[in-house]
C-alpha cells in the first residue's frame, strides 16, 4: 500500500538526486520553539540565513513540513524573526526541538511536491491522451423491487456482473485436536479428499473447538495427510487457532461455487446521477438478477483519486512520480526564465524545458502502455444504449 508520503520521497529523490551536494543546504534549530505561534527562532548557522530566505522543516518521512520566511538577516548569537506557514504550508504544532533539520531555499518544498502529486492523480491520469483507470471488485446485496444502487464515489463504469450459487458435497464427520498429533489445530476426517484452498463449512457442530462455528465459511489451510487438515477463516489467510478438543458430531461439507454471469443488458451505470438517487454521484441501474438471497459481484472501472492513493494499483503508482516531475520541472523552468541572470545566458537556457518534456513523454508512454493492457484484458462491453452512459 503506497501513501502520499511514499510518493513524496520518490519525487524528492528524482528531483534532487541522492548525493548531499545535489540537495538543498541544511541547518538545524539551536533553540526549541515555544509553540505554533512562536516567531522568534534561532538557527545553528546564523551566517547562512538572509532576509527573504525560506526554511523548510525537513522531517525525512515524506510528510510535508512547515515553510517559514526570514524577515531579516539572521543576527549572530540572537533570534531571527520569521514569518510562519509560507507557501500554503501548515504551521508545526507544539514545540520544535533543538536539532530539527531545515532546508534552505528548497526549489520545491514538500508541500508543493504533494500538490503536484495530487494534481497528477486527480487531473492527469484520467485525462486524454491515454486516459487510464483501474479495476476494483465490488459487491452489493440485491433487494426485491429495488433497481437503483449507489456506485462507489470513484467508479464510473461496470465491466461485468455475476452471482455465485454454492452447492454442497459431503465430506463427513470431523474431529478437532487442539494440540495433539504433532500438528496444532488439526482436524481429522477419514479420506476427506480436500486440497489446500478448498471452501468448506460445518453444517452441524458439537461442542469444544472454540473458534469454529456452524454455517461459517472456512478454507483449507494445509493438508498434512489424507485424513487430516487445518482451516483458515479467509482464502489464503492464517490458520484458525481453536481452543479445546471437539466433542459430539461436527459435520463438514465442501462448497462448490457455480458462477452465473449477468447479460450486459441487465445493468447500466448512471454517471453523474441525481442527488436523490445517489450520494456518491454515481448509480447503478440493475434491471434484473438471478436470486435475491445471493450477493451480486461486479468489476467496476474506477478513476484515480488522490483521496484514495492507497487503492491505486502498482502500475498507476509507478506513473505518478513521472507526471509530478513533469509539472514541477516545468514550473521551475518557467521561474528560471524570469530570472535576469537566466535570460542573459545563451548556453542551455532551454534545458529545463527539455527536461520537463522528457518526464512528460515518459509519463504519457507509461499511461499508453497501461491503457492498452486494460483494454486487452477487459474490452468495453457492447450493449444497446438506453439513455446516456459514460465510459472510459
């Protein structure tokens, strides 16, 4: 799971390089601050700071620190007055301890890096050319007579829908041994015929074996022998730690799923949806389904959103630093262009713009390759148009 802080560090390394000589000059606080309103600061190297210099609190974790502005040249052996919360940064709350690191005049503070990351996710990924999305597995519980269901806030289309019908095949009676037999939490059922990953349920239970229950889904975790097995509560999850040996009759069945796919004419996403239909901005019109008592599963197309960075797949996460760099390097190049020293130079004056173009081209190439794979794996559904439908 990737976070905004992780992406911030990725972009920071791309922007500045790894060697310290390539990064902004650092200094530290020599006295602690009193609170978030304290404007009298003292740095360890006063001669380093002049009026108009920015100082960014560098936390080293990817979390954006406060940026302050020096309102005067830093006097020797005395405090300097600073202006808090610059460049739309947030004031550090509480006390900043002695030794906290500050960067001098960083070309792009972390707060601006994060702004570029969020803009890339929200605007550039789901924009032409090569608009991209990701697939998310969703569920809904059908209700007889109800035909409109809310879509997730980031979903804009649905690729397929289905329900599962579970049939049972008998495994037989089973007994539980909490600690014996050389394997903890071991179930025994003669000639059970089970394999790792099989879906099972107890249709009748006796006593003991606390942690296991009737009519509850389990999956086979391991099969030490043709007569023994262990169980987990989720597919691929950890073994269930039961308490106490079983007593009485415990009856086990194997679940055999049968998938029933919906015809593409049975559903239609409505995006945007009226507020009296959906609070998320999107709705799913479901004309019919197989069974009111079974969960409906569907594959949604979701647009990237900075509020849900942790949900983005690795392929999209890998693109984001390149898109953010295109934005940042382009803005730096423009600022440099306004500098009289830069305007007077003839050599390599356009290089920053070339660099920004490099990052942009790489970003677009990654989008194109990912989009092509998405369309190859799940081509758009073909259905008769009833009303309007927003697709990818």
